[in-house]
C-alpha cells in the first residue's frame, strides 16, 4: 500500500522517513512523494505535511492537484494533515492566502500562539494512542470543531481532530521518533475506528 506525502515544501522527508521506518519494521506500506495527478492516483492515502501553508497551498494550486486531492478525500481516501496540513484541510482559515479544502469541518487560525508560545513541546493525552510528547512550531489554533471527534487537547484547546477518513493535528508527529501517530493513521487506512461520516457530534467552539 502506497502512502503519498504531498511533496512541495515542508516536512516531506520527515514523514517519508517515519513511513520508511514502519515499512522496515514490517508494515506493508511504501511512501511516495506526490506532486502530480498520476502519483496521487497511485496512493491509498495522503499526508499533507507541516511547513508553510501559504506556500504549500500555492504550489498545490500551481501543480493543478488541489481539486484532485479534495475529490479523492471526499470519495474516501484517508488524509492526515499535520500543522500546515490541518490548515489546508480545514473549512475556514483566517488568511485569504490559504483557502481551506473543506475536508475537516473546523475553523482555524494560523500562527495563533503568541511569541512566547510560538514553538513548544508538551505532553498530551491522545485518544487511542495515550501519552505523547507533541511538538508545536508556530502552530495554528483550532477555533471551532463543527463536525468530528476531538482526539486531544493541549491547555484546553483541541489539537487533534478526526472525522471519518480525515485526521488533522496542529503538531508535528513527523518531527519525533515516536511513530504511534503514523501507526494510528495506517490502522485508519485499514478502516479501523473513528466516527463514520454523517454522524453529527457536538459542536465545540474555543
Ligand atoms: N505557521 C505555519 C503556517 O501557518 C504552520 C506551522 C507549521 O507547519 N510548522 O503555515
């Protein structure tokens, strides 16, 4: 099973390295850097990495795969967005330069932690994963979750949301040597757990 990492800018190699480690440890997966429609068709799941969301957005548009990503995820292809990736997956951003793909019905604010908290590490508790050291780098804040399940909080704010085949994180599992979030995503590709799309959950506003 091929897992595609949208490969224009940001933590592309870092995601690929984690997937390679899992593959060497016996998981039946192969990472692929994705930059065009053919590669997108080849993969069973998609990761949008952390990085600079305005740049990733611009390049996804320029290379003409924005609509293809949206369509394939709406048709059930699993997606994980980390940091800049969750900004792109969201339904509403506070920056006109990044049009959210509407794949996770959340509202998000870029660079919303003050200077002091721009980058930090914190121990968080993730549903179905457990205790986890999360790395935040100029992270966005999830302002509201209109649909889906909040899987983790940090300082009272949601930091990880799953809705059916889509998962978004405001932190960077690709920048640690803890592989559990990627393992969770691989289980998700296999159809495990989570809310099926269509179930409505409580709307949460932060
Ligand atoms: N600050 C970045 C943005 O808004 C996201 C942070 C990241 O991915 N490290 O695009």
